[in-house]
């Protein structure tokens, strides 16, 4: 048997108490075979049923006993016929004895493989274990189980026990269930067995292990705590992403008589000269080229090997830090596990002491890892201690890769607390939202988790495998409707929603839904379409439209703009404000827009740049509201107003007043110190020259008084 190829005997209880869940078991077992046809088509599978009215097994013929146990199929390589056989399991009529069925399954494996293939032989028991076990002829039931478990360990067999107990099963004979659970726990303690209890069809779908993946170390060597302290460790993969199977091209041109044809398509590439397209360039005349701007720089394999970074294989401690300093969202890729070298008592003791000390002090370790000699990259990760409560399980560490500074993307979002009071929820709304969130909790306090991660399969992959099997039999078959078991994973629980209908209705009544109207034109476009120099009283700067623009116009940046240009300063400003790779871009964009607006006003010739300056001010005002920087805009507008008064540019002030440009108020931004009435009186249209005007100094004093909140 090849590496990772295994022999599995499915031992299924078909007694009367299992009839209600047999349809789900049929689906699960059929799916297991379908996956083996994809991943491990050379695996061998056998089937044993117990609880049947008839008896059909070799042990009954040889030694007697083992009644109501039927071998549905001997151990053979998986095929399509096996899938069809599993979809219509016979229904038994008598209570089943799982110990007799386990012995029959073991006998099949021993006769097929003998003492060979240790670790690659597996039994899979599926039962509810609510029927009593027959008393043995000699000894007790416990002695019988110990004997079976010892023989199982000697033969190198593994066993998965899936105990399927629905709610109605829990009301049956509790004494028998407790006795059977104790007997099954003996297999876990004395052999390589795993017992799993499931209560729903969804959990059953994820409880049956499809493939036997042998753990492979990715590192064996020293964990260098210091130059004087090194601990021998082994590193395994703890979890990894389950991906779609690799799809390959298939050809039907192979002769039908060729039994060894793989039908796979092999792709070859030929490199030809540009000068002579008919001439193929051999490998020894090729050289790699790397782009540097518009040029291609050739680098030979010898030069590439000389400059390649070749770190030494090692795992070195960089230091310790508080566990709270490492955020969960920093973790990258899969999880690895560090264990002490098996059999090395000193390494086990040292690693356990380190793990328990770190756990007690709430510390984690930062380590630098190079898994293989000559590995091209170095990873830096965090070691989190995992202290075991079981005597036969040593302490260990979980390892997660951490990002480098270049990998971190800091997104600066303003706090919801900085929004105006009109946009914040009241106590009643907050309470309704809290109840809704608590209702949707998949792991409510004091109750069993609804979708346990260990027993919840990937619904996308499960549906893919089922459809793939259907397409193999019926090429023109359409995509079938979603299976009811998978629907419980992908869609909200109907029973949960009906039980909490009052909470949902309360949340719906607490919030008034309004349609968000789409603006036909952005504020910037409206400003462009207004006639230059227009000062009509009906044309005011619409703060409501500006507020809508804030909600509906999102910043988007395809090219990274680093400064505000002369051609389209508003667009450059918005794209700079949208950059989140560095928080400094926001302050730079605001400052550059201030300078651009100031230059437009100062260099104006008879008001030719007033329209463009107004567009810049509108964009600056909107950006400062979005980023909760009202003081920056208010300070700049006051400074600009005073500058216009000093440099005899009052026409620009009149232009701003005619368009209703004002300071940012408390209503628009909570950080602002300007009330609504003072903002409206900030920039008024000047009276005719015949009237008594305030002096320039008095104007400056009034402006600063309004801005600072004085009278």
C-alpha cells in the first residue's frame, strides 16, 4: 500500500433506533467515497452492517456467534458501484451489538493485510450506542473491550467512533448509554481511537474523517532560546486551508485499447529567436531577464545564485512580549504546533517549563524561523503556550506567522462617536440592536454551539463534490437545489428566527428606513456649471447638498497621487484623502489644498480664479467634515477672510458670501466650536460704500471674536 493510502471498514448500525438518521448517514458515507475517488482512488473500503435481521460474515461460519452482523462488501478498491450501494442501506429489525461488529471488521482487516500496513488500517463505527451489549461467555464486558483494544493496538489499527444521538435518543435508557460510553472510552485510552458525539445532521457531515493525512514535520532541530540553551523540537502543521482539488486537462485521443493511458495532457514550451522564428533556442543559450523600468536586465543563473539570500536553518528566540500586544488579526497563513522531540525527556521538561512560565506571566515569544536549509525567505512569528491538562499529552506551543511592517495596512476610520448627535442611536435603539446581536450568537452562554468548527464542513466544497459525482454520471445534469443539511450552514436558522420574532420586530420599529436619493450631479460639478461671477441671492452654498455628497461620494484612488496639481486640484485632493497606506496623507492633503486655494485667490486677476478657488474650498470643507478636522478649515477660512480684507480682495469675500460659504458648525462636526447662528453671521454681504463701514481692524476683531465664541 502506498504512502497515505489506507484501508477503511465502515461499521454502521442499521437497527430500528437508527432508522431516522440513516438517510443522513447514507449521504455522508456516499460523500466519503466520492471524495476518495477524487483524492485517494487507490484506497480500499469495506462495509459491515449490524442490527440486520440476517447474519452474513465469516466469523459466524468459523466459530459461531456474531449474529445480526452482515458484511455488505468485502475490502476492495473504491469504485462508483460502492456509491450506489451506500445510497440504499437496508433497514435492520433488531438492536445491534457494536462490539460484535467491531470484531468482524477487525477480522476483515487482519485477513486482508495481516501484520503489514500498520497505521493505515482504520475502522469507522457509526452508531447511537443506546442498545445493550450482550454479556460475554467468560469475564466481563470491560475485559472483553480491553482484549479487543489490545489486539487493535497490536495490529496497528485506528478507529473513529461517531456516536449519533438526536434529542429523542437522549430520553431512552440512560444507564445503558452511560455503560456503552464507558466501554467506548476504553478504546480511546488503550488504542489509537477517537470518540465523537454528534446531535445534528450538520455535525454528522463534518464528523466523518474523509482522508487519513499523515502528519509530516516541517522542521526538526534546535529551538535556540539563547546561545547556552537549545531545546530539541519538532514542528507540525496544526491547521491548513482545504482547497479545491487540482483540475487537469483531459484528452480523449488516447487509444481505447490502452488500459494504462492516463489521458492527461502534457504541455511543452518552445523558445524561438526573434530574428529566426523557425529556430528553437536550446536551454543552454537562454538567460533570465528582469524588468527594470522599460529595460530588461539579463542575469545569468550563476549571478542569480551568487546574490541569492541563503539563511541557515534555525528557529531563534527574538524576545518576549505581553500577549495583549499581539492582536488576533495579525496572524497570517496556517497554524503550526511546536512540540518537544518525542522521547527526549530533557526537551519535554524544558519546553513544558517554558510554556507554563509564559502562561503564568501572560507572555508570548517572538521567534525567527527558517524551516529548511537554503530557504529563500525568513518568517517571524509568535509562539503562544498551550498547557495541557491531560497526563498523556505534553505541553506545546502554537505558532502563527506575523506580518512585516510592509505587510500591515493601517486604515484610519473616524469614530462613530464623532458623528453629530442626530446620527447617533438613542438608548432604545441601542438596546434593540444589542438584543438582535445576542439573538444571533452561534455560541450562546450555557448552550451548545450551533455550528461547532470541528464538525462544520465547508458547504462550497461539499456541494462541489456532490455535483461532480452527478456530472460524472449525467454530463448534462443541471446544478441541483441546495441540500437541506448544507442549507442549515449557509442560511439563517428558520426556527431561531421564528422564536425571536419579537426581537426582530422591535429592532425594525426602532429604526426608520429612508431611501437614500442618488445625486444626479456632485457638488463639484454643480459649481462648475454655475456662471462665473454669479452673485444671485437664490444661489447659495447648499450645505444639505454637501452633506448628501459626503454620504454618496466616496473617495477612490487608482493612481497614488502625492501632491495637488494645477489641472484638477479637487480630484487630486480627494485621491490623497482616500489613501490609507499612511495616516500622514490626510494632513498633507489638507495643507496642500489650503496652499492651492490661497495661491488662486492671491494670484487672481479681476476674479478669473474665483470659481476654481471656490471649488477647492468646497472640497476642503467636505474633506474636513469627513475626517473630523473642522478646526483646520475654520482657521483657514478666518485667515483667508482677514487676508482678503488687508489686500483689497473684498470681491472674493463677496463671492463667497453670495454662495453661502460658512464655517463648519457643531451640527456638522461635533469637534467644531462654532454654533449655527454664529456661522451664518460670519460672512455677510458688505453694505454700500455710502454707509458707515467698520474699520479693517474692527472687522478682524469681530471675525476672531465670532470664531473664538466671543460676543
